């Protein structure tokens, strides 16, 4: 399977701990996105990369959140000092070239902050 | 902010066509209409997109009104596996654009 993969699928952590998620996009895709989704809502945009450059960050992305894509391939999303409000599904998507015509999503990482 | 309006839910019988409506009255000339769906516990899946002409692929058909203010996604022969949340999104394809999801419409296909 050469789709978008995310790791881990589930993460349970205690409030105040740091967590890191990984996303491996489809190999030839230049653009990589992070979204967050809470129950009953559609995915909310967090940030995206064009190759290794982070081009936009949503206001939802507080300074406790940081994302990287060091070599333009896989990406990590780190949340420092987690809060209960961070509990959500974190989705990664990738697309070819510089258009958003077709995004391919991973299955997400479900974060539960206790 | 999502630029589309969808009813919260609908259902249809298995084997029948499912017609999912979407209003996008403020769509601008360079914006496309996209449809994605999300099956429980999975990430969204691209279905189809179009600018002003009707489009068809192996999954669905997209009918866009002449004034482009509304559209309908048609699943010609719905199956139980089509039960999902369907998102209608309008967006341009510029280098700085991104997809903004609303709450979508929950389609329930009944046996």
C-alpha cells in the first residue's frame, strides 16, 4: 500500500506531556497538510508544507504546536504540554504538485489527553 | 469559514440513487466544487470535483447548476458501504489555497 500512513493510530497521554505524531505521505507528493478533527465536526486545517517549507499555519496552531518536514518527505507534528482540549483526530494529507485538487488522507492519529 | 451549506443528514435505500445537495451561492468564478467523503474511523476520501461542467467518474456524478450556486452529488446505485459523511467544498486551485471542510451531510444507506 503506497497511501498516506500515520503513526501511531492511537495515543493516550496525560495532561502536560509532550506527544509527537508522524506522517509519511505518498512518495512523489510535494505538498503535505495537517488537519485536526473533533467529534461531529469536519476536519480543520492546521498547517501545510510545500516540500520542506512550511507555507501557512492556522491560528488554531498555538505555540505549543510545531510541525516539521525536514527533508521534504515525512512530517512530524509535536504538541507540547498537552491539554484536554487537544484531544482530537489528527489527520495528515498529501497532494501532488502545488494544487489542492486531490488530497489523499491518512487514517489519522486519535489523541486522548487525560 | 465553510462556503457551502448542506443538510445535516439524509438516507436512501440500497440500490437506489443517492442525490446529495449542496448550496454555494457565494462561489466565485475561479472556485471549484469538490466532494469528499469520510467513512467512520477513516480519513476523508476524494470523490470528484468540477468547475462548471457536469462531471462523472467511477464513483459518482457531479451536477452543477448553470449559475453555479448549487450542485448535486449523485451516487447512482448506493450500497451499504456508501454510508458516510459527505463534504461539499468550494476552493480555488491556487498555490496558496487549501480545503476548508464544513460539517458535511451524513448519508445513511438502509438495506
